[in-house]
């Protein structure tokens, strides 16, 4: 267990003197070095000190104190070898200060306007960052005046992760296991709020799980989808699109440069290619363009237990499985039943006994307004799209698909959802 004492602001150490036991100046502190690993609070392993025009490494074992305004050297001589970064090491000022970090509490970006250090029973450690403007003021105010200003809200280092793609020699990457704890929409929010380089680092991390990567792409706005797909080869782009929901894949295909659409489509696996091609024949803001071709239609003789088992094994999007559609002996859709109703019904009851008769539906050529009115009037979370003969279900529209079109473009940024905390 670590026991913290006084917080030291990094700004109070940078460009301050390195002094010997007698208080005589030896050089100037350029930076502090930490080792990133499994520890929730990265240990300080040394300092970069400018002495006689050279950047030298001073190990932490030769540092007796880190104080506001100076660092005390505890040794007989300074090693004159130049500093060389080792794998896993980061420079607090050069690599992290004033840069974005991911705060996994709430899934937000913060900026390290100040970095807070302390001495514990384990040695000197980084305990957190101050994303408030006080950190900026502290850097601008001279000497002790700046260091006397109070810290803002300190974010514990254990809940954050730095971007390190700009430091290839560190050989570090954002851990997938941390990102995987967030909802795909939260990860997409992070990508949209980040710089392109930072966004690529997040996408690279989630790419370890093809399904999660596809979920994140589905949540990105069209501008960012194109931004992160255009730099990929046709093969890699097809891998992402092949894992996405067909309706989302179709939407993204229309945003890609026209000369690349056909080659990428040909690389999609069947039946994804067939589904996407079918959806591309509709205007994106009609029911046909909105619908997903994946849903669950069962004979009305199926038992409730059988229907629940079919839901478990079905690979349609979860939101589309909120409703099961029922067909008669001729395959004609005759009704529907919610998954909640199925859970509450007797397991051996046939679907014909528990389903609501009649199918409140829309048609493929209906515009968004007509779809919204129908779903609102009949309280539909999943609306089936029937052919004009009412003989088959072509696809389904879920309420989240409608909401995405109804909400204004860029609403996450406009309402501060994706904005970085400065």
C-alpha cells in the first residue's frame, strides 16, 4: 500500500536547478522519466538534466528530494553519458504534459495541464493529472507565485491512459482490455473528440476484436467513418464492413470514393455482399434505406420455449430481436410478440396464442416522416418493412436507426458529449 504525502506540481520542477548536497547548482532539470506498466501510479525512474549543454540521465536512486523549485542530487558525481530512452519509459513534460489522455471514468478525454507527483513508501510516483485551467495558469505565473496556486480537481492516474503513438521508441499502446470496458458509443465519442493520430491509436487498439471494431465504426459519424476507412486497403476496409450490420455497411459504402465502392463490395463475404447490394438500391432516408435485413420470423406453431431458443442462437442485431414476427402455414406474416412477453409466457404455449394479431408495418418507399409517424402511433420499437403485397417482411427498422437521423448532425459535439475536458 502506498502512503502519499505532499503533492508536487511537475511545473514546479521543470527548468529548475539540480543542486548537490551543499545546495550548489549542478545543472537544470529538463524532464522527469516514468516507467509505464501495471502499476496504477507510474514510478519515477529518473530525470533528464541539462549539464554543460548535454542532456544527461540521473537515476532516481541518486535523487534525495524533489521539491518545488529544485531537485536535490545525492551522489558523488554525475554520469556524463547522454540520456537514451528505454522501452516503456515516458517523459512527463515532453510526452504527456498538455496532451490528451483518456479518462476511463465516463469515457472522456482530458488534457494534462498539470501532472501531480508525490513521494510514497514505494518511492516517487505520478499520482494524477490536473485538467483544469489552474494548471495552465501555474505554468504561466512566475516562480513561487505559480506554485502556491491550488490544484484543481485531480484525476487519479489509475483511471487514465496516455496516447503514446507519437513516441514509437516507448513501444507502448493503449491496452485493449481497458477500452473493451467501454460501450462502443463511448469509444466512438473518444475517437471523434481526439486528433486523427489519437483516433488511429484507439481504432488500432480495438481492432484486436473485429466485432468491437465494427461496433465502433457503426457509432462513428460519417465524416469520421470515412476518415478512418480511406487510409485502409480495399481488403482491410472490406473486413471492417463485413463485420458491420448490413444497413450500416451500406451507409458507409455510399460515403466511400466511387471508384473504390465496387472493388470493396466484391471483397465482402456472402451473404453480406448480397444484403448490402440490396440496401444500396434504396434512398438512405426511406424505410428501405433504413431497414436491416436481419430479423426473426417464426411459424405460429413454434412454442414459446422454441422461440426463446431461436433468439439465443440468432445472429441478428440485439435491438432487432426485441420483437419476434409470426407467420402462418403459408409463410405470410400474421403478428408479432415482444421478447419480454415471451419471457413472461408459458414455455409450452404456441406463438399463435401469445402473439398480437395484425402487423403494424411500413413500406420500403416511405419517407422518414411517414416511418416516424407509424412507429410513434403504434409505439413500435421494431417496425417491419413489408412488400406491397403484404406477403413477406423485407427487413426491419429499429428505433435507434430513426433517432440517428432525427438528431442533428454533430449533436454529440454540440451538446458536449464528445468534447474534451480542458
